[in-house]
């Protein structure tokens, strides 16, 4: 359990909040690149409780500025794309990509008032299908050389989905290795060869055992958590009956992302980005160490489960997540279909908009969640004390741009050699990866 004060410190993200101050010091996904692939590339963005507008100007450069015109508050999402900026249709005030007003055509001739008018603006960059924004003070940190950024665009597919809950409970489901044996339990095993683009639908670590079977038959993982330069490394050991162990390495990428294996050759880097205190988007980069990603197939798979333009799941609390009691008896543990995103969505949304952690009881398998919360609280205190020298991935003396990986993989080997099993499996995977050899 924790106090209500602590819960608020960890979950609230608006300007002036503790967790919000931490998140603003890291690059945040703001939109998918595909959202700007239109004749008029202008989209609304609500991020960390702030209403913004993202656009490409006439030269193709990105801008992210306040959504409401500083004059009378009209919505700049309807602004005219002119002269490498946006012009408010209400009175013609024109703003450049830095949020600076550069013209007020209705004001008296010779007026210099526009020079003192500026709306909020944030730096934005594109990386492999996602537009990232930096909303903090000072210069933004360099991007780490994570696999999802180091891989060429051909080997990365990006998508997002809306969850109606606080960002923290969304993130915490991803650092909870025990839940996969239950929430994602399949009572029947599909042919793993039909599992392209689907998590837990592959064979376990190059064996003939379907991952769904392994998770179902070994539901009590031994969980080890290590601090790492990127945040936390989480190692889950499922000890098999033949003297071997299945080793699953996942990661918490500070402040609000996870890195997990999806299949033998693909990993997922997933951010849980606050829209506001009670809603969030998950943004995922699927990175292939083998062949180029079949983006058409993966996008079609996900569009069957989401609507545009808000990327909201078709299954949601208003239709009971598609719950089918007959399916729950014979096919899945949840009775909510085969898409594990729906399972996670139900779990985190069913807690309420902001989970009441004053009434929770963590177990030993929640060790990563406990450790992460302490790390976040320490980061909040570090900023409140006036410093940033001890923030994860931004620590003094740490070359953020040199942070690689992190390793995320499934492997099986002798139980007494588990510490080398996953490292050897990763080294083998990278040795045959052409783009990894190039960095």
C-alpha cells in the first residue's frame, strides 16, 4: 500500500507536478508519422495535459505549438498553412514553428505588437515512424542508440493505441512478468508458424514448445531485477522439468517505456504516454533483427482492432471488451479474444482512471513494480531539490547517446547456466543481423 499523497506524486503529470516534471525531461512520443501523411499535415496533440497542434510547414519541417491562439483562444488546428507556419482564420495572426507571432494583419499599420506575442512551442524530431517532442527545460537530451532507433526504417513498424486510464498503471503491466501466465493464457495452442506480428504466438526460444504452452504450464517465475543504465533489467526464470530454464529478459526504459521480446527475431519498445491524468496512448516500435518488417500485414492486423483517427480500440469498456463466457471456458483465460492488447487494456482500465494504490497488496512477483516506483520517486525528489544530475539515462558523466539495446530476448538452456544463456542467445541473434553490424 502507499499513501494518497505518494500515489498523486507518481501519477499526476500536468505542469507543476512531480511525475510531470520528470517526464518532461525526456523525449515523448507525440504522434505517429502516418498521422501527418495527408494533403494537410496538421493534427491535434494532447500531451501531458497540454493541448498542442503538430504540423508540417510548407517546407516539410515539423512544428509543435500551443493549440489555442494567444489572441482570443481560437483553435489553431484549423489554421491555414502559410509561409512556413499556421495562420489563425479568426483574425489572421500568423505563427511560425517556434510559436512566434510574425504578423497581425488586422492591427494598425506599423504596429510592433506581434513581436511580443508568442505561444508555447516544443522541439520535435522523427524517428522510425514516431514524432517525438521534448517539453522540458534546457536543451533536450540526445537520443540513446536503442535498437528501435539504430535499425533502419525498413526494419521498424510503429503503431499506437488509446487506453482510458492513467499512464502509470499502463506502464506497470509491462514490468509484471507473472501476469503473462494468467492474463494471456491460451487454453489451446495455435500453430506458432501463423503467429507473425503477434506476441506470445511464437515457439519458445527456438524450441518446438509454443510460448503459450510454456507460460501456461510454468506459472511461477523466479524474478530478478537489476538496475541498468537505461532503467531496470527484469529477468524471469521459468524452471522446466528437464533441468533447463526458460529465461525471459525484459526492460523498463526510464521513464515510461518497456522493451520486451515479441518473437525470436522481433522486439517491442513501447512507451506509455500520458494524454492527461486519466488517459494515455501506448506507442510501440516493433524492431526486426531478421528480415524487413512486413508493415502492411502488421498495420492491417492492428487496424482490425482499432478505429481511426484516434486509434481507439474497438473492444472497450462500453462493449465489455468483447467478453464471451463460452470462450473463457474453452479458449482464453479472459474470454476477450486472442489479441493480448485487449487483455492488458481490460486489466489496466478496470482499475479505474487512476488506480487506488492505497488499497493494493503487492506480492513477491511485483518486485519490478516496487523498484520502479522507488526509482521514479527518487527522480521526482532529485528535481524538487534543484538538480538533474542523478536522473536515469541523464546522469552526470553518462553518454546518453551511447546507451544501446537494451537486450530483450527469450532463451532456454541449463538452469545453472542461465546467466550466460540469454547473453549467448542475444549475441547469436545480433551476429546475423546486418543492421546491427553497421552500428
